[in-house]
């Protein structure tokens, strides 16, 4: 359970300043700012108490906002409370020497609503990581063979040079898996271009194509001495093709068959157009 900042077991003394807190209700959730006074020399210890186990990015160990267990600190800013209380000393090495104050630090703590997983039907996130969800769409027109089509109520065939088009909306699902230390690069390479073997994101098997991945490297700001390890934000893009026809749903491996008047599965030597795979391992660290 997160340790409340007002808990008397806090490692150092602090005081919440007048005018604090500031609270906002936004479309992105509850946000707040609290302002504290702490001893200048103890500001790092205060930051550790507030942010929790920052080296693992486990927000669940941080000091959540009072009575709001989904609102966590995301940023702390320290400034000298009294700029005239500067301890006079010679600074000769930029990478070693730093101003110090025989006074207090003003600590500005910013809080945001944090959800580890946006979508309940999505994959589970590993501890210390976060999964966000985005949804878009694109419509694609697919040409249907005119063979076997007739005008309704007659036996007159549709002219062979007619153009039959079916507009098929395709949902584009994006999952951004962030704070990942060891992305599953081999699994990504082996899975890209395949279809979902099992229901994934509530999409029936065979209707979701793992279209691609993007990744960017992030610097992990921690309290560790020396350099912190880097982490990754991995963006997975899945494209859903769900053709609803005559009460059934068809996916990427289906083509329209004029002989049956519906979608069928073309095969060659018993093999379909796309291979399938389990998508859950994409969200497990290597």
C-alpha cells in the first residue's frame, strides 16, 4: 500500500504551504498541485518519499493524493525558499559543485490521474510498465466479382464490365507499452504480419493483423547514483478487418466466392494466405 505523505512515519519533516493544494477537474482526469517546505539539504529524501520506487517506475509505491488512490505524483520541482540564504563557497567544477542554501526548499508536487491499462479487454501490463490505447479507422474499398450477380427480382445477370465495390471499414488499434526495459525484439520480428490466433482486443480470431511497430528510447529519471538505464516506449499497430455478411464475420484470410455468394477461405496446399500467432507474448519482456 502507498505511504501517505501525511503519515507521521515520513523520514523528514515537511510543511504544506498556505494556498496549497490547487485542484483541477479535466477531460484527462483529476489533477492537482501541492506545495511544501522542506529543508534544502533533505530535498532528495523528500522526493524519494513522494515518488516511491522511481527506479522501477512503480507508481503504486508512490504517495497517492489523499483519498484518491488513482492519482499519483508525476513531477517535483524544487526552488530555494530564500534566495538570500545562499551558502557562500567557491564553485570550481561544474560537474561536481552546486549551490547550497542554509534554508528551506519550496517543493512543488504535481499530481495526475494514472491508469496502468486503458482497456480492460487488452493485455495485462507487467509491473512498472503502462499500456495506453488509441483507436482510429480507415475505410477500404474491395472489388467484388460480378459473376453470379443478378438484378433483384429478375434472372438478368449484372453486366460483366460492371464494378461492384464493397466499402469495408477497418479499425486501427494502437497499444503503447511504455517504461519497458527489455522489449521482446525477437517476438516482434516473428509475429509482425500475422493474424490473431485467439480473441485479442475483443476481435475474433483471424480479424486482427499485426501491422507494425514503432519504438522510441526514453531516459529514465531516477534517484540512482550515476547513469540510469534507458527504457522504451513500444507502439504496436493492429489493423482489424471484420466483414459482416449474412450473420457471419470474416477476416483477412477470406475472399469473396462467386460460387457461394459469400466469403470463403482460399488455400494452397492446405495453407491459408496469412499465418497466425498469439499476440500476448508481445507484451512480455525478453
